[in-house]
């Protein structure tokens, strides 16, 4: 798999806390208890903060450094060589962008 799509400890922790916050807020909304709704909203904010802190601590998805201009050019040329039938589509899209 090229990308982890959030399969990291930081993502899972953030999602679980957010899910609990959503459930708490929903239950207390139905019960018409504003304090419980606020508690659910606080848990949602905590989920974002905890996920961000864990990601910053290295438990999130690793960031790619991207390609240098030379690597991007080489990649583009290799792709064009593999798919010559798409050359006209790219030229057309570039002319209209």
C-alpha cells in the first residue's frame, strides 16, 4: 500500500476519541441536556488536539519529501514513454489550463 490512509496510532486514537465525543453529544442532545452536549463537543476538540500531538510526536503518517524538479521531469518522461496514447490528452489539458 502506497499510502497508509490513516492507519496510524495518531489517527486511530483521534478517531476513537471523536467517535466517543459524537456518541456522548448525540445521546445528550436527545435527552435535552446541554451540559452533556457541551461535553461531547469538548471531546471532539480533544480528539483533534490529541491526534495532532501524537502525529507531531512521530506516531502519525510520515510526510513524503516530494520530488526534486529533476526527479519529477524523469518521472514525467518515463510515464509519457509508457503511455504515448495519452500525450494528446495532456497537451490538450495543458493548453486549456
